C-alpha cells in the first residue's frame, strides 16, 4: 500500500487547522513563504545575486550548517520542526526539497549546462591540521625601501620630541572637567555674544582655570612673578606672554566682570 505524499504530511503538520487566509497546500506555502526566505538568505549570505554560485547556492535541507542558516527565518523553522517530528529520512527530504536555491536546483543546472559551480564558502580557510602535526612557520622578513625608512626615522624623531615636551609638563596633571561643563561654557559665551555682558562664566570652570594657573600648568601661570624676581634655577622674564586682546579691551572698557578674578592683577600689569 502506497503511503501519503510527503508534501501533504508536512503541510498537515504545519497547518493542523488551516484558516481561510492560510495556503491551501504545500505548493502554495512554498511560493508564498519558503522561496522568499531562500532569496533573503542567499542575498544576506553572498551580498549579491550576480554570480552563478549566488543564483544556485545548493542549499541542502539535511545538511546541518545549511539548516542553521535557514532556521533564522520563521517558516523554515516550522518546516524543519515538521521534518524532525515526522521523522523524515534524508532521502525523503531530498525528494521533497526541489525548488529554487536547493541542492536539487544546483545539480540540475550543472547537469544541463555541463559545468561545475565552485563553492567559495571555504576560501581563505586552511585545512585542519592536528596541533601535534603542525609545522611552525618561520617569520617572513618584511622589505622596507628607502622612503619607508626615512618615514620611520622622522616618526621616531617626532615621538622623541613629543616625549621631551611631555616630560616638561609631567609634574602637573590637568584634569578634564567634562562635557557638561563645556556645554555650559558654550551657552555663557553665546549669551555674551548676544549682548548680555553681565553673564558670568561658569564658576566651576573659573575654579579649574585658577587651580591650573596656580600650579603652573598654563602658559600665563608665570605672569604673577615679577621680571626681577630672584627664583633659584630660573631666569627673570624679559617679555610677558601675550594676553587675548578681547580680555585687554574688556579691562580698558571697565568690564571687569567678564574677566576671572584671579586674572585681574595680571591684566592690570599689561594695560598699565
């Protein structure tokens, strides 16, 4: 006695109580749900559909890696669940899965065209060798031309200079006050530019600036010293570092509220 068709058994398992909107048979399920998912998987796996391999990926519904790939899609998950619970053999699955993108479609195309589509999935992956049998590869010498060597030398000199500069300032660590403070400073500057000269800069920023200047971590931190001060190990300053002209203009106009308090003495020395 001949058994019931495999496609009918699978359809009845997937649709125990089909609704009016459900596919009427397995062929309709195939066209509405399964084939579109195969196309999505092929596009996602190869990134295109222009090569023969992408057009005929040869998906084997009994091959576990292919089943894992296709199981990302809901209707294929239900299909594989039906295969497993019905206990279908590899031969029965191969006899059922004869549609676009399957192993059957690839083999038929190769037979009709007399060609063999090469599987590039494993390209770039070396054959497995037991650790005990592996031969250590000798490091390959890298060639560098004259220009490369010159670039390397210049980079080395630049790094040395940067390290020397960093060493001079390494005694003082200036800590960032964060993004929020930066936003508040921007807002205060915008208000001043809009004409609100009474706007006070952020107190937290002024405190940080004051501490950094007193610690000697800023260029104008030495402005508080007299040019004739006798400081062991230092030379008297012969020139005063330039101060932002906007600060000097504000001082000349009497707008001292725009200048941090700890800079007042420094500014006065420069405008006298």
